[in-house]
C-alpha cells in the first residue's frame, strides 16, 4: 500500500518523511514530558505576546506625526497583528441549538453521562446534519458545547448513544493542550495564517482573474485602457506572489515546529479520554461507535439506499421518516458486523490515510486499536433514548428527505 502524503511543505521528499514520522508518532507515543508541556506553553505565550506587540507598534506608527511616511508600514503591521492575534474558537457552522426546554430527554442523558464521568456538563448542546460528533469551547467565555450529528445519532442504539456522549464529554476532563486557552488558540491562529497565504487559493484567484480578463477583451475589444490597467494589476499580483509564498512557508514551518511540541500530549489526551469513556459506557459500545464513524462512506450509502426503498406491500409506511429511521440501528449493526473480520486492515488503512503532522487527534483506526480491554456494559435506558428520537423528529424528516433527493 502506498503512503498517502499530505502537501505539508511542498517538497515531496520532505512531505514523505513528515508523513512517516506522523505515522510513527501515532503508533508509539513518546512518554509524557513536563518539559515538553512547559516549552509548548512558553512558545504559545511568545506568539501571543508577539502578535500583541506587532499590533501596538503598528498603531503607534500610524499615529506618530500623522500623516507621515510611517503610515503605510504602520497600517501593514496593524493588519498583520490583527491576523496573528489569537482569537477564541467559534461554534461550528450550520448548527441548531438544542434548548433544554425543547429537548429535556437529550439533556438528561448528557447530564447523566457527565456526572458519571465526573466532568462539568456542557453549556450548549447543538445538532447538525453531519455524520459526526464533536465537543469543544467557543467564544470569549469558552463555553463548553457538545455537537451531535443527527445521522450518526439515528443509527446508534441506546447503549451506543451513551457511549457517543461519553466519548465527547470525556475530553472535558482536562490535559489536552489543543483545547487549552493559551496553547489551543495559538494552534488555531497558525492554522488560519497558513490557510490565508495558501498558494493554491492564490492560483485559483489568478485563474479566475485571467478568465475575467479574457471575457472582457472578447466583449469589449476597443477598451484598451482597461486592458492596460488590468495588465498592471496582474503585474502587481505577480510581484506580490513570492512574498505570499514566503509568508505561507514561514507560518507553515512555525506551525509544524509548534505542533512538534503540542501534538504528542494532544494525541495522548484523546486516547486517555477514550479510556475514561469506555470505563463508563463499556468498551464494546465505544468501539462500535468508533467503528461506525470509521465506516461513514458505506454507512451513508446503505442509509441512502434504505431511504429511497419502497414497500409495495403497504405493511410499513415508508412515507413516514420516523418509521424509516427506526430501522437504521439494525442496518448499521449489520454493516459493522460485516466488516468486523477486516477491521484490523481498515484500521491500518485509516492510520496510513489520515495520520498527519498537523493532526491533534489520533486517527479513528488507532483509537479503535487502543480499546482492547473489556469493560462491564452499563445498563442503558431505552425509554430515554426513544424520547430523544421524538425530540429529533424534525431533523430526521429533513435527513430522510435529503437522502432521498440526494
């Protein structure tokens, strides 16, 4: 099997080495290190202080002896400081807040799992249409949120739903530097800066700009002045492009060096959270949830086929989305059981495909491999789980409709 190499730096020989290093790190994490944690916090503090100093110095240049020749470099430094100043994370896009008054059963399940884990309950529970789940902190007040994807929730049985909530809430247990107020914000800022100066986006912009010029020349062959102005604009873009590439490479190397310090502790924190979730919800249930998420592509295919299926006998009312969704846990369980013999190979393939020097969570395949000890399965409340289905009925309707029409 060939290595799946991300375009980390742009030099293939270096990208291959970095990708192999990421796979080795995932397979065998180094021992915990207080020195590494202290160095990560120190680098994060320097980055934040540097961004603030750049912003203040730029503002000073803009105001000293105004107007003066220092106005232009001051404005550039202010813009650079605003871009690099660490900012808190925001809620994921296109989510719907599940209010406690509207969905008491779902909040009761979340509260019960949080109490069993010994972690604070989330301030917000949000829903979306993705076959995934997540948790984190959002806003200046760092409000805890739990995100549940309706498609994933629909295919899980009551015990698996408890395991899914436990997997996400266990990460609030602390020890993850990628979620800390100091070190986590710096990682997101560096990732944003690398994206802003991404050469691929610049090439797309340049291609679109050339298409616009060609269309303008074809429609208005006599407008020579506008063509010359556009040529000057293109020349300025060509002159700026090397600087953009230099900034992209510089921020990429800074981010890579920073993650070299942060990544081992972040990966270890996720695996420790999985172990805590397994102790509360049961290892078989946690493994089955991770396996379901690993099999997302065949799972969505099966669900789409089932949503589009008809029942000519009229015994089952296929026009009712709630009836369609009710059979999905059995379909998901059958698919997971079908792939169970090949799960080790699927885990290896997932590690090879998703291991990255920029990842702060282990691949799903590695997380499944680490859950080997069998824990006692706690009792789940089927009535509570069924009540959550009633609360999510509007999202189920939209989900079945999208699967049928998509």
